[in-house]
C-alpha cells in the first residue's frame, strides 16, 4: 500500500513536470510574443550580421526575448542568419517569427528619377538599399563592365532608366548594376530600337538628346515638339545651340561649382567643352542629366514640323514659343530676356 502511494506521487510529479515542460515548449514556440500595437513591424538584417545585432532589433518588439533566444538557438537560427528585410506581424509566436526572418526576405520598391550624375544616383539608391553610395558608384563606373556592355564614362548614366523597381533590400552594388542593365535592355525593346534606327540615331545618341530635351522642358506634351526642333537642326547640320549643355559645361568648371545659372550669357558660350553645342555641331558626347521616359520617347517619336527655334514663354511658365525664322525667334527671345531683367535675374 505504501509503495503504491509513492508510485502515485512520483507519477503525479512526473505529470506536473511534463505539463510544465509542455507549457514551456508551447509558450516558447507557439504563444504570441509580440509587444507592438501596429499590425506589422520590420527588421533589416545586414549582410554578415551576427545574432546580437538582430536581437537588438527584436528586443523592443517582443514580450519575452529570452524565450525567443532559447528557441532561436534550438532551431540554429543564431548561427544561420539571412540578410534582408523581414516582417513580424502582430500576434506572431516565436516559431512564426523565426520562420519569417529565416526565409521571408521581402522585396522593396526602389525608385529614382532625374539624377544629374552617377554620383547623385548612387546617393539616391543608397538611401533605399543596404549598399552604400561608394560601393554603388564603384560598380557603376567599373571600366571593364562598361566596356563589356558598350558604355563609356560619358554614356553610363543612360543605362539607368528612371522608374520604380522591385528589389531586395540587401542588394549589392554589383547586383543593382546588373539588374539595371537587364532593365535597360528590356526598355530598349524591338519597337524602340527600330524607331531609333529609323530616325538615324544610336541608343546613346537618343539618350543624349533626350537629356537635353528633358532639361529644356518638363512638359511631356511639349517634349516631342522640342525634340523635333533639334532633329531639324541635326538634319541641316545646324549647331544645336542648347542652353542646358552650356550650363552642364559650366558646372564642370571650378568657377561655377555650387552655383546656379539662371540666365545663360554670352560668356558661357565661350566655354571650351565638347558639351558646348554653340561651339560644336552635333550631339554632345554623352548625357547632361537623366531624362524621363517621356523625353526618351519624345525623341523617338519627335514631332514633324518646320520649327528651328524656340524660347521660353514668359507668360506661360514651363512652356515655350516656337519659331520657323530667326527674326521671329529674336522677338520671342527678347521678350523672355526682358522678363528675366524685370525679375532682377542677371546671371
């Protein structure tokens, strides 16, 4: 009888221990362990991160970090981290969280437009993905990569088509560059390539002209007409005489660093540069800025007309007046110059 009681006590103790162990396992694995009120929270795990760094991000998001530690170690997450952006949803258990941050790398929406140079593009992109601006710029300007894919330091900016792209946060500089080359080749589909051939321009020349058109006008409705003016000048071997190229040439000089040229003057027309389209006929050797897709397509589908000139319209900011003769253009240009003077804009 006495032995039976001892066995019953041992059995009860075993059940209690088993129940406690089961509860501990349940609470460690399956009990909700989030401490935030929003529906979702995100963590960013850098390449080659260690567990302590990830833990520091998780701790303010969880009710019991120690139970998470125990399960993370049991599931070997502490030594097998994955880089990327990961979501933790309200009410998730430790088991759910580990599964999410182990294999649920989320893509992000990366966007850029109107960057004036590869340096500025690298800075813009580095704000959105893990790669820093220096590694991005190094990848973008890699001579072997550029030569292998038909680009030069003067045309490289044209490889980056302004748009929004879905990428992973932990994208490296080289991976980003390769992805943009793929998008560039996709953009230059058979239809656009055929149009470039029809108008007698290479892809690089289209991009160079589009950059001028875009700097002249941000109005998609007007860009095909401006492109038509420049194409008319190219056809008759008339210098482009594009003011934005003068500004670009000026900004390359120490004298004009950290300045804003609001009014193009005769002194600017004397700048010695292959980008000075007042001095040198034809297109400049590369882009002067990143054009919008609208400007690229405006060149490929330029308006057929007989205009050879245009000047900014003081009465309609952002738009231009077009002329077929130099006499009429001088009238339009004088009106705009008078407007600038009336606003106190001298340079």
